[in-house]
C-alpha cells in the first residue's frame, strides 16, 4: 500500500525566525507590496469542508486544509445566491495547513446557492458546488395522552417546539397547528401560539357524531417547512370489563421439570369467570427470532381460577444450542358481552443451566431512590481514538454537531503513526449526538481517507422527573402527591388506562427515549453519497477535494450527557396525603347563569393530562382526584428546562398505579324497563382484603319502585342484608324490584364494612307508555308596576294520566332555551343537525356579551358549535355539497338547498373568532351552489329532500340569494337576481314577498289545524316578517307576531328542529334583543279545586335563571294560577293522556319474534294522504333486557328502501328512516337481538310507525317475546 507522507518538515533550529519569514510575504501581500504567485503544477491535495445546507440566520462555517504544499497559500471562499454575496480570504501555511471561518447569513430568499473557492496565492485550486437551501425552524413534537378516542371524548395535546439540541424555542409568527379528520377536513386550527418553555397546550371536544378513522394533529413552524404530525384513531371502542391476571415465575431452569401457571379472571359485571380458558405456549429462541411451534392447551376455570402445570421437557430439544430462551404464555378468555376473546400475555425465561439463574430467583434488593444518588459533576473533555491504515504524519480532526462545524484542527499520530488521539470538549448542548471526523488525503493514490465516530449522549439518572406516588390508591379520594424536577421547568404529567395502551398495540404519542433516536436520524446523515464531482456528503457536510477516490470507516460510541452538579435538597419534600373536606375551599361563582349541562360520556380512560408551567422549587405538590374505578393506570411525565432541555420520567419511562379498594363493588342493572315489570339488581362484592369481611348492605329505593321478595310479596323501600365475603372471593347479592311510575328512578346502596363505608348510586329509566299522547300549555306575561297581578286557567281537554301535570316556571323568556339545550343525536338528519346548531349559535350570540352569563357556559356553547362542525363533515361530499342522511348517501345526491343552509351556518361561524380554520371550505360549498345554474342563470335543485316540502325553484333562488349576499368572497349573482326579480314582478305572492323581504307585508295570522307543510310555511313567513320589522324598527306588527312565534317555539316546536323553525327562532332572538332585561320578583300559586290546596313558589334574583319544576294532580278539568310581582313570567306545562284514534290509520304492520333472538316486522302504507307524504319513520322498542345486535345494522342498510338504521338508547331501540313506501305493498325485514338480562312480568314491546315530520301522530303496534318465554309475559 502506498504511504501518504508530507514532503516538507520544519527545521529544528530558528523556529521563531522561520515563522517571521513565513508571515512576511503575507503581510507584504496584504499591503500590495508584492504580487501573488500561483503554482499550478504542484502535486498537492486539498479539502474544503462545509455544511451541505444553508439556512437563514444560521452560522455557516467552512474548513480549508492543504496537503503536501510547501508554499504560503491564500484562498477566497465565497457564498453566492439570490440575495447573498459574501467572501473571505483564508490563509494556510505548510506548518498550519488548516483554517476555518464562520459566515453569518441573513434571511435568505428561495433559490440556488453556491459555495466557491478560488486561489489568490500559492498552490492552485478552484472548485464549487451547489448548496441545498433549507428553512430550518426546528422540530415540533406532538404529544397526546393516547392514540384511540371514542366519539364525544376530549382530545388534548401538547406541541413541543425545540431545536436540534432538544432545547425549547419560540414559535415563528407564521406557525400553525391544526386538527384534521379522516376525510382531510381541518376541524380546528390554532394560530398566534403562546408557548410555555416551548410548549403549546390545546384541546378539542370531539363530537359524538363525526367521521371515524385516522385523524391527525399537525404543526408547521413557519413557511417552507415540513409539517410534523401525530396520528390518532377515532372509533367506537369498549374497554374489556374482564380483568385477567397471570401468576408465573419470571425465571425457571430446564432442570426444574415443570412450573405452575395460575390464571385469575374476574368480570366487572358477571364476577368470577367460570368458562374455558385457552393457553397458547410459544418458545422464542435467545436470539429472539427463532420460535418453536405454538402449543395449545384448554382448561375449565373454577370460580375465576385455573391452574396449569407446564412441562419444560418438551422444550429441551429446542434449547440445545442456547443458554436461555423465552417462553411466551398467552391466556385467551371469551367475553360474552362484547363477544370477543380477551388476551393476557406473560414472558418466562428458561435457563438451560440452573447455575445461570444464580440469585435471580431470590428477592431483589431494594432499589435506591435515584433522587438521593449524588449527581456526577460535568466532564469537560473526552478522548476518542482513530486507527488508520496508512502511515500518516498528520491529519485533520473535526467536531460536527447538527450539520455545523464546531472545531477543526491538525492532529498528529502517536509513535506508530497509525493511531490518533483526539481530545473533544464536551458541551451541554451536544445532545443527542455529534460526529468526530479524522481525514487526510493519501497523495500517491489521491484517496480521501475519511474516518468518523458517532458519539451518542445518554441521559444521566438526574436528568429526569420523579413522581412520589404510591403504587396503589383508593378510588374516589382527593390526594396530594409530589413531583421532583429542576426549578423553573415545565412539567407535563399523563395518566391513562393501561387497557387503552394495550388497545393501541402498545403505541402512543408520548415523549419517549426513542424520540432522541428520531432526532439523531434527523440531524445526522451517515450515508456516503458519491457525486459526479469529487464531493462527498456525509453527516450533512460537503467535502470538496482533489482526491479521485474515497475510503472511510464509521463507529459509534455512547457517553453520558455532561451535566453540572445539581442538588435536589433545596426544597423540603412534602408528604403524600389524602385531602379531606377541611382542606377544600368552596368555589363560589359571581354569575347568575348558568350551570353547564352535564353531558354524560362513556367512561373516561384518561385520568390526568395536566402540567405545571414553571416549577418554583425542586419539589412541587400536585393535587388530584382519584377516579372512582378500579383501573391500572399508566403514568408518564416529562420536564423541559430552558437550559437542560427535554428530560423524562426516571428511573423508568412510565409508572403503574393501581386504583382499587380492598373490597370492590360492581352493580348490574338494566338501563330501562317498563312500568309494572320486575327485574334483577345484582351487586357483586369482591374481597381483596387479607381477612374475610362482613358487609352490612342497605338499599333504599324511591317511591317509584317496590322491592319484591322471592315469593312475590312486596317489602319496604329500605332493606338491609348481612353478607360475609371470604378472602379473594366474590359474592353475588340479588334484589328484585318492580317499576311503579315512569321517569328516572334512583337506587341508593350504602355498604358498611371493616374496609370502610361506600355508597353506590344508580339511575334506571322507566319508559313512557308509547300509547299515551301529550298535551302542552304555554303562558307568558310581563308584569309591570302598573299591572302587577294576573290570573290564568288551563282547561284540560283530556284526563291526565296518573303522572299528573308537569310545569316548568321561569323568570325570563330565554331561560327555557338556556336550561334545555338540545344535543345532536345519532338519528338526526342533516336538516336537524344544522337547525340544532343554528339554535345553539343564536343562543351563544345572545349571551356572548352578557355579563350575567358565566364564561364556562359560553365556552360550553362554543364547544357545541365546534363539535357540530365535525358532525356536518359526515354528510359532506368532495364537491363541497351536502346530503340529507349520514348512513345512506341517497345515490350520492347532494342537495342545493341543504348546502345553502350549511353555508348560512358557516357564514355565522365565520363571524366568531377562531371558529373557521379553512375559509376555502366555505368557498367550495358556495362554488357548489353556483354550479347548479340553469339556462337562464337560475339555481336548480337536483335532489329529493324529504325532510322539507318540495320548494319551488323561485323559493330556492330567493333563499340562495339571501345567503350568498353575505359571503366574504366575490360572487357573481347578477343573473339569479335578474331571474328572481322578473318572476316576482309578475304576481304578488304573500309567502314569497315575505321571504324576499324587500317590501312591507302585512302579517296574516295562520289558521288552525294546518298540515305540517302549511304550518311550517306559516312559521317561516311569520319569522321573515318579524325580522324585517325589527330591522326597520317598525313596531306596528311586532308584538302580535312575537307572541305567536313565542307560543310555537316554546310550545309544540320546543323539541322540533327544522329550517322554518330556525327562521322563526332567529326572529325570536331579534325581537328579544330589543327588549330590556328586567329583574324578576314574582310570587306564583297553582291550585285545582280550591286555593287551600295551592302550591306556591317564588321567582327572584336567586333563581330567575333557573326553571322551577312542580307536579300538579288535578281534581277537576282545570288548573288555575295567580301571579303577583314584577318581571317576566314563563309557564310551560304538559300532561299525558290516553287518546282515541279518531282518524283512519295510515299503516298496517305486524311484528314478532321468529325465534329466541330474531325479530321480523312487516309494514304497509295505505294510499291516504299521499300528497304530503315524504317517507316513513319506524321506532322499535325492544322488550326489557334485550338489545339490538349491532351486526344486523349493516344488513338492514343494504335494503333499498331503508335510508338510515341505527340503535339508540344503549341498544334498546331500533330507529329506521325509509323512503316513501309503495302504495299498499307489504314490506318485510328481519334483525337480530341479544338478551343481556332477565326481566319478569314482561310488558308487550311496541313498534311506532309515522310519516316523516309527523311524529306526534304515530301508529302503535305491540308484540311479545318469543313463545318459549310466553309464561313470563303479561
């Protein structure tokens, strides 16, 4: 092999004189006294090393080195680009053959940039290369507490903005974060980001009805940078209610022969599992790649326990050539409620030599508290070694971090001339890794010899967060625990149900150690890329050289991250303790309105996703409430310090905390029953205490229930039972109840034991008799100083049921809307979704600036609007149009009118700050509407819209123009305007003139007993006229129209949502805004036959924003009331009665169980009243104890006439929407059910059928359960 030797050496004597002689020509050259001489024929070599990428405001350092040149050399190194033109003369000598220079770059424009080098004196070289322009604004890490989300859950996230050193950085002005659903719609955006130590915190309440699939949260820190995203799955999932524990030794020896596997399985509802368990046994070789065939064994569980002896001899042959192997044990148990297998896995190490086990099977010594181990002082220098293949007198060493040259110098080998020792100065900000290069040019072969060492820095035990929290907690208590981190750090804490972690296949978006590996791959590029020029790109650097060939080696070493001595004893360590009531300070609100409605979601599998913005000391006390559930929580934490950067939970990346009592209770009840039915209430008590327990169980039921003995006799409403539960046993206690009245019923369990006192409360709903009809009353009166008294009477046209009359009384017209916000339902069509959202928007717009309304309630309303936007995306097509139903796209038909209605809602949201993230989304829908033009410029409808009457083209164009005229975008509406004006001038039409709103129209009070088409048109007309009158401040007709509209929207339309309802409600709010807000102080009395039996209540400043409830039991056919005082009085009453069908039925139907679980129903609609017929709705209430088999839903949706099929009310009801049925033709369908509870004295279940938009007049049909259970049916 050729040896690379320099042809020049410094003299031994006169070194100082020699240096002066070398420097003199350089000084003369600078002064211009001598001319530069360039040697073109010298056999020398060179290298120019520089970053391959160039970025704005980033230092750009170059290193020049020469080999075998005996002259003084000067080279001009320059950077050229669209707005960059800088250069510098670099001087090198034979004795100092390398030098560096760092350019400061300004803000760089997009374009091509060049690195050039040219000779001004000495050995000739000239070279250039194009650089990669890059905008580098650091990294963004998105953290979410989990990767699977149920609809309706709160999606929380953190975004960590940091540089390559893992230190926090500020967000650019153009930075943005957005949340994108599975169809690519940006449901929420965040701008103007305010960071805390580099962290931005955000959240979004997911809608209960949205697009399922893969969502993502993305961030972009400025323009011209890549987005960085975290992915989550949004779908309906249910965590297993079965807990499986496997007891097995961690290590065994092959010589042991056998070992025992013990499996415990307890179901939250059914208690100890008694079914079969299948165990899969798989041997994995020591290299973790070879695996033996799976051995399967099956055994029956007894009271939740199974014992299996595993023979180790069967694995002897597979372990011949290894010291140890891994045995994977998987227990699989079938859970009947969700009809899926639930698995649990444990690993066991098998040693082939028993001596290898040593003391591993003995109890492990107690681990030291890592926070008490003294910190290691900072290590300033580290030594690395290079072995080269040539005999070399010198080489160039270089330290590179994040594509930046930190140091470059000449180094000399030891006496072997093949081993180099390089001293590297360690700095705190070299995380996560850096390069050390050694390179030289082997002149005989003109080969660039490039050697590198990748130095990866590992965190020390003190660079972390420590949680002082017990491994076991009592559910439902308030606690204070402690967190240790450096002072002035941001600390984030996460605790999620470990079952969600398993559901996500052990994947998460958490901060983990492998994130450092990700950053390493981002800032270190170890691939060697040979280009056409003699340039090499490695570690983000470009090597320009005269060499013709390249060789290189690379190795990796790991070092502890350097750190300063850090003392954690500055603050006193607080003690962990439970928080009692005396520790709590009651929170008082100064706002008169309103309590945020409690939206009941499924079990929340996130306990904590909280943070401390800035720790004031090393120890920080943290308050939390332990959830009321037995769960294995997976906790993780991280901290961000402005100087240290990102650190994790120590000593392990996560901590398991169990919340469980020594005695665990599970209550099993039906969610709903019918009046008169008898059902079981099962209380399961599991004892995990060290001794047996005696329980004193007390059950108190409301007056709407009766307790029943096994013999059928009734008992008192309070009962006590004494129960003894042995250790590790589960006892089942059964109560029998009968429902007496409809409504919400409550069970109160109080349990006293040596393990403590506990209370369990459970609500059960007794369903309304569907044969009953409802009559409503509404009264509104404003009492003034001049008229401070009023009397009224309700005449009862029918006899109320035994439930009596329910009345709601309030002191403001807006209160019924405030206290009865209507949430979206799965069965809602698009018109109903938009109408509910419009109603919520009008309410939010009314209270937005009200000082009497709490910010929490305003935020709640805003969340409903954002969630509604997610729901609308389910019915949106790619062309920007919207269809009527969620499940069935109606042959992909997107309605012009429906899309216009959505655009109107989006225009309203656009007025609110931070509601619409993508204006182009509105633009696409507006473009869709305008694309539906006819030959005369009119807008056409091309869809069947059964939820609304078939409006004329003229009506459609008026509505489109009224919406699009408020667009923020430039839209050409001249042709539709001209077409509408031409037709409107031909003939006066009362409803159309009112709709257009250009001319004054006198309101005509609607007639009684209108069909739904006529009624809704009158409703819209009244709303249009009132809104115009309010705008023009014309008081002539306003009070009359407002009174009529108020009686409609707070009366029969209170639970109806339609387009015309929104128009009327909009006018209602327009008029309300003109009325002064007065304080209410009214005394009210109700009585039936005599004042002596009156019920009195008062409305004042303490309850004027609440609805007071009173139940009246009328003696005769009327109810009277009297009010005295000042302010608004709003009275809403309703009662149920048994009505007789005076009209001819429109439907014939049959329904029955064909076997134990399948139901067949047939429907036929007659030919009467077909003019207003738009479709059919069917509601099938299942017998108590039954639920719909969800697998039947897709089969029903495949039927041509079925538009939508969903199960509601926890699966106890099936709701169907059908297109218009053929005249007098019988249509039959079948679906399946599941029986989950036993209910005795079953009532007949019902099926209600009614025309679309006519739910107040259903045809009722009843049916029994399967004949085998006929003895239980009455």
